[in-house]
């Protein structure tokens, strides 16, 4: 049974937490509800009696119990509502509607220019239109952005890749849509989804690391997302890094065991001679500038592995087809990621790491550099930390954004503030 770690729910978190648990976990016995939410059996009995009387919850079939009479399962009477999730990118907005159990009911992509003068207002118009077309009872809207967010509730965004600085996303969207709106860093939204539907069911402290267009990290500690003082925790893509000083990256280096600067065997490298790349944040030499998709393409073009119009798909096809130059680029990227991530492991000490994002499609080529570099860089007590690579689809970004809304019933830490309270009220249990 899932244990949604965190402080014991109080107030409106108790009834909405039970409704949320039944939505995310399915039919559940009262004893298991009490165990998962850290409540007394008497409290669960009292609250579920009220939820049954109000027509939100019903008793289902009985199941065997360990001693005593069989336990009755409880379930939702009907659909308790849906959440709308939106992932904002540099050229489009991905939008999904998601049920409480995490099922994606619908998805679409809308063209979008975040650099326009009225970009935030335009985003509000796009999402308001999507909300107006919904036939279901909407619990709220979650928005994921590639940048720092001051808090989920206020939603003030700094996102250099979008050209946004102190952008009042939350306030503008709430005015345009008229529903609760929660905003967070896009990788944090994936971490929220993992807590509800993935690795977070069995682990209270974990990292969600994304590779692809950018390099990001969602940090979950003791069941809650760690956001930092200004909402920017986990920006590992902007850790300053440099290739190994002894690396030479000769042709045919694919498959070689990675070595650090003091290793007797050279590490695969993206090339010191190619200079410190400019990052979208304005700095140089950031991890993301080296191994984000733009950095990998820059290296591949410079080495003649792909042509000037080659794409990430072109580079992956080359590696899959056996091109040693393409494979070496991914291997070197994996080696650099492994060294950087080892430092994060030593700082946060998670139980497990989840790797996600567009880049995992080529993980077999990253892994040859990542595993030896990562394991060698860890302290002995950390060398066995598991790394789980999850299959990726683009809809997961927006599903993660919707999870900001769907996790509101369990928001005992108050991360969503008034917006989470409004979501719980919309569940009909607040």
C-alpha cells in the first residue's frame, strides 16, 4: 500500500485527501486509507461516513482481512473531476486533461510565442478556450515552465529560455481562466507526478533528472518537493563543468571506459578545443550548454558527424546505425552527466534517481559513459544508488503540470497555498 509521506493531514486535507487517495489508488479499505494518510481508524470511519452520505464515496465489495470480518473497499461514486495541465515551451504549449488516477483523457499542442509582448495574456486566452470546451468538472489548472517559480500559488516566473523575468504568470492566468492555477518548474511537476503515480509511492526521497532540450532536476525530500529559497532548486543544468583536461576524443572512442582528469585512460570528451559554449542563461560552460540537445548538435556539426541541418533525430539515427563518432558524442555526454550527478547525490542523498526526458530515447549510448563515470565518482556508501530510466512521451510534461492540481489533496506542507485549498474545495470535500 502506498504511504504518502508527510505531516498528518488536518482540516480540509482529511476529506479531500481521502477522495484524492481513492482517485489515485482506486478502491481501498478503510484500514489502508488510515495507514496511507497517517490517520486514526476512527477519523477515517467518521470522515468516510460523511463522504458516503454526500454521495461522493460508496462501499464496494468485501475483501479478506487478517483476522476478524472481511474489509469493505471504498471507491469514488463517479468521476470527481479532472485537472488541466499545460507545459510551456519555446514554440508551443502542450495541454492535457487528466483524471484523478493519472489517466490522460485528451491532449493537444497549441502554437505559442513566449517572446511576444503579450505572451502571458495570450497564454491565458489559449488556456481559457481549452477550459471553456471541457464537459467535465474542472478542479484546476497546473502549468509547468522551464525556469524558476517563486511559489506554486503566486506563480511569478523567471525563465531565460522563454525571455521571461518576474513574469506574473499565476495572477494573469487566474484572472483569464477563473479557476485555481498552480505554477511550477516543469521538472518539479514531473517529480509531483512521480509522487502520485510512480517511484514516489515507494520512496520518500528521490531525484527526477531530465535530459533532452535542457538538463533539469526535481528534488523530493521526505515526501515533499524541495524548491529552495526562491523556487530555483534543482537547476543542475547550470552547474559549471568542463571536459577532462586529459581527454582527446579520437575517432572510434565509442565504448571506451570513461576516466576522469587523473585517470590513466582518457575520458571521452566533447572537446576542450571547441571552447566553452554559451548557455541560454547568459553564462558559459554550463552542463546544459555542453550536453543539452543544442550542445550535442553543435559538437556533432563541428565534427562533421551530421550536416548543418541535422537534428537530434539525425544524430540518434547515426548512433543507432553504428557511427562511432555519433556514439562517442553521446558517451562523452553521459560521462559528463555522471560526474555532475554524483555531486548532487552527495549533496541530497536520495534513495533513487529517475531519469526522464526526450534524451532517454538514446540512453543506450549515454549509458556507456554515464555508468562508469557516475559510479566511480560516488563515495563507497553511495555507489549502489539505483538509477531508473523511464520511457518517455511528450505528454508526460503536461501530465506532470496537471499533477500540481491532483496532488493538492495531499498538500499538508502548504506548497500550493490558497490555490490548493480552492482545489480541495472543488473536490467537494473541502
